[in-house]
């Protein structure tokens, strides 16, 4: 009789203990009796412009334990769950200069632990690579109202990317005002200076003081370094503001500058060459590099 009562009391005591484990951040597997603990020491180990690396410690060494990394981007309300098998993880494909928050939990079969405490990481800014450089040596005044199309061949393009940074340099003889700057890669057919349909505006109303480098606004553009690059400059017709600097001669296999003297047309379609505008006045050719001192990509 006493033994029967003792066995019943033991069963009554075991059940709360099992429930206690289930509600204390651990998960109980009734078949194996294994309780994976919550991971500890979650740490950000490395940050780049597009990735965050994490590490943590798991005291349990049982076979079959995996992990789930929870990522929440700043401004989002729904986290992303990323499964992994080890105690290190690198999250890739992230946005630059963006705050991300992370937590980790252990997984054992259908059971999971509580999440760790949260850590934060802000990705770095994009680091541009040099795509193109030139040494502009010669001044040329009096290009008010001209349109220039600088074609740069793949032999001079060292890198590609999706963000383009262009630096131009002014003439030593006076100031320059550029009404518009466009970037493109050549059309599949037509003149060598005809832009493709991806013609993208880089900047408007750019003032370039004498002998001064000016960085144009960063533009989102997918630059393929295996194809020629076109940079189109529509120079202001304002008197005395058309002074440029250039490099000459340049091998045709590296770069060619195409130019069109001042005209009365005002629209982009009339003033800038493209495959969609085959009737545009032909551009003259110069084996030169005009205005562009440096192009970087990221």
C-alpha cells in the first residue's frame, strides 16, 4: 500500500518538473529526454556594406541541433527566419547603411528554444572601385551650347557595378556650366554615339569652377564593363561658361569623343543622339577624352 502511494506521489512530482522545463526557455523531447538550451553569447563578428556575420555558443553538443536566425530590418514589422546548422552565420545581400537586428534560437526536431537577446548591426557604406581615370591636359574655351558624347571602350573600363560616381574637372581658363549629364551604353544598332534606351539622367545645372574637380551626384545605373560606356554632356549656352579640359590624342580603341556644335533645339530627343532619333544632326569625331577625370562604381 505504501509503495503504491509513493509511486503515485513520484508521478505527480515529475509532471510539474517536465512542464517547468517546457516553460523555462528549453524544449523537452519526451522520447530522448534531451533539453537543448538557449544559445548564449550572440555576437556580431563582422559587418560590410552588404553582409553581417554572427556567432554564438551552444552548450549542448547533441546531434541534430540546428538553429534559426531571426532578422529584422529597421523599419520593417515582419522578421525573416534564416535556418542554419552551425554556430556561425553570415547574412548576405543586405542594403548598405541600414540597421538590422538579430536573434537566434536552437531547434531540435519539432521543438525550439526561446530566442537569445537581440543584437544590432548597421551595414557600411558602399566602397566604390575605380572604373576609369584620365589625365586632362588641354584647355578649350567657347563650347557654349555644344553637346558632347564621350564614348569609353571596354579596354578602359576596369570594373562594373550598379552605382556610378563621375568626377569632372574644369578648364584652367574659366568656368563651365553643364545643363544636363546623361549616362548610357550604346544602342544595339546605329551610330557609335547613339544611346541605348537606358539613357539615365545623372545631373542638371552643374557648375564646374576653373581647374576644379566636381563630383556629380551618384546615379543608380547598372554599368556593364564588357560594353562601351556613353556619357553625354549638354553644355549651357550661357556666354563664357563653355570652357572645358580634355586629353588628346587617345587611341580609338580606348575612347572617342563625339561633338555637335550649338543649335537651337532644346529637347533631349533633339539634342542628344539615340537609336530612337536617327534623324539627329551627325556628330563630329575627336580622338579625345573630354571633361571626365574619374569614374567609380559600387
